[in-house]
């Protein structure tokens, strides 16, 4: 079982999709406040396998409604949860931004990173407005 290498799935166009990774360092400005500076302005587009984790949850509270959602990202690009001088990476996928909350480097085979990302977009995109997602059938629901 130790010889099992599934990292070739990362290069399979049936599974991978482009994501944008935004990495930032933190610097203290002349006013004493921390400022995030993008390492590569606009981010880096890389290929990854993205798996939604449990869908999106509606959290209702007296302060208002909020949507929570997580994704798991598998990519050969190194992702980080941050450090003392670096902000956690942000992944842009399907019109939403996700902050990396856990990153695991897997070093066997060609190597890759597994990252769990939490939805960071305040007003996330409606999945039904996403290209490639089927609209509900006229009879109601996805299956009519």
C-alpha cells in the first residue's frame, strides 16, 4: 500500500481545474500598522483538484444570516497557512475566495499539497449562477 501514488490525478484534465492563489507578506508601515503586500500582484493561476467539503451551510443568528463552506484543494503548488510575517494564502475558485486554514505537504511520489480552505467571501456566488451547473428543471428540483 505504501507504493500507491495517486498524484498523477492532479495532472488529469478530467479532475483538475484552474485556481488563483494569492500570497501576501505582512509588513509594518510607518504608522505602526500591519499592511499585507501581495507577493505576486493578482495572484498565481495553478491547476488543482478541488473537492467541496459538505456543501454550504446557512448560519442564522440575531446579527444576520451567514454562509459557511469549506473546500479541500490538492495541488503541486505549495500552499501555506501563514507564519509570523506571512498571511495565510487565499484561493479563488468558482467566483469565491477561500482562506487556507490547514495545509499538509505530501512528499511521496511527485509531491503535492492538500489544503483545507474556509469560505472567506462575505457574499458568496450563487452556485446556480456558476457556469456548468445545471439549472433546476421546470417541474421543480434538479431532477424534475
